[in-house]
C-alpha cells in the first residue's frame, strides 16, 4: 500500500557472484535531504566461486532512516559505484520484510 508508512525490518538477497564484490543500498524518500532521497549502505555481496546460490541478510530493524517511510528501493552496484556489476553476477531474489504502520 503506497499510502501507508512502513518500517523496513530486514533485507534478504539471494545471488550468485564469482566476480568482484557488489554493494547493496536502500534508497528512501527523505524530505530533509537536498535531493529528496537518502541512500543507506547495507553491505557488500562478496564473490563466491562455488557457483552456488548464496543468501545474505541485512537486519535493518534498528536503522532509523528506514522507519516511517512510504517506499523503499534496492540498489545493487559494483564496489566502485560505477553503476554496473560483474558479468558473472546473477540476482535470484530480493525480499524486503517490513511492518506497515497504516494511514495516519
């Protein structure tokens, strides 16, 4: 429901990556930011040459910036922030767990 505020509790990413590390960010609406959006760095998805799917979870339940937001966007980029990822990176699934606060 885009009309209700939410608290983001957890982000889970399942992937394969035998190339360079990849950063995971969450972008939220932030009226206080000069550009209207705020980027929160969650962490890095490291390389794994096994070829198996890897799951990485990020606990965001204590991150103040992701509380009371109307929307969340996931950004996955290379460690150098050039906007690309290594050709061997395969995204299988992104799961956002949030608690809806309701319309106020």
